[in-house]
């Protein structure tokens, strides 16, 4: 019965509308989370706790903003962008892959920013873009944001080459992925051929690999000058705790500058 209701709901509403409905619903019930323990820099609100996120194997109890849906990595990214780049004030062209919806109002408010969102799913962004074959000209962007995409892409090398191609010289890609901090090598196996096996091997059912601490080298091989940034450590323990900025497994920012 529950599955049938879900199917009917999916028939009547596009994925884009379902996301909007969920956001509206979450915003309405976020009053039950009211408090002053956790803060979200994306929507500017505070709560007694954040919502849990993840699968049974990887559940994080205090992760998602009940109002705007921001996760640890997104709050961390916004701190980094505000403090360390001129992206929100300068005249730049930004290509944002798999855009986090809670950041859309932030970027759309930046008057000087030429902001372009991209996703393989037409419901999730303004432009339908296969990151392995980006339909934009060479050297046409100042910045790219690509968070938690490369683990899902069949040909990661091609995706990195394409991002390098469309960036202007000295342009910057801010990239993040899930990292197994205990493995020096990115793990991929042909045995992971079902969602259940991918969940077992990679911790998420739609991941195609689990990156190890060699992720920076994979980006360097694409031509980038890479800096790995543990920004919560820069911000300090108090801000890290107050804004719940994660444990470093998902939040490391790889700043990739085109040489
Ligand atoms: Zn929020």
C-alpha cells in the first residue's frame, strides 16, 4: 500500500517538484527542531539538533539542517567560499555540478556572478550536462564546484579532463568526494554490480568507487595543481562543533587550480 501511494505520488509530481515539496514540508516541520545548539550558515537558522543522514551502515545522527537541508560538507564549503574566495562579490563565471539546493539562493543573490547549474538529471539543474562531455567552450569558467560527483561517474579521468578544459587559466575547481581515510588507494571492484553490493563495498548504493587518500594524485594527473584543505580545522573546534562540520571523511576540499 505504501509503495503504491509512493508510485502514484511519483506519477503526479516531477523529481524537481518532489524536491520542492520536500523542502516546503521540511521548512514547515523545522519548528519542532527550534533551539540554539546547532547553527546553519546556509539559511541562518539555529536548532536544538540537526536531522540524521545516511544509510544504516553510515548513519550520521546530527547532519542535515531541518530547514534548508544543508549537510556538513555544504556548510563547510560556504564558510570556505565566503572567507577564502571572492566568488560572492567578484565578477566570475561559475559552473556548479549537482548543485546543492540550499546554496542556490546564496549564489543567485550574488549580483556579479554568472552562475550556471549542471546535472545529468534535467530536474536537478538549469543545464543537462554529462560531466564526461561538458557542452561548454574551452577556458570559459573561472570556478567550478563539483562536490560528491566523481565517485558516481563511470569515466572519472575523462570528467577531470573536461573540468580542466573548460576552466580558464588559473581558474579553480573546488572538488570533494567521500574518502576512506584508512585506504591509501581508491577502491574499485567489478564485483560491485548491484546497488546492494555497492552499498557493501563503497558505503553508498550508487557509488562506483570509494576514493582513498590518493584522490589528490588522481586530480593532479588531470593537470591540476592540487591543495587539500581541511577547512573545519582552520575554523577551529568551536565553529566546527557549533555548525556541525563533520569528521573530515566527506568534507575535505580539494582546491584544483589550472596551471
Ligand atoms: Zn539551513
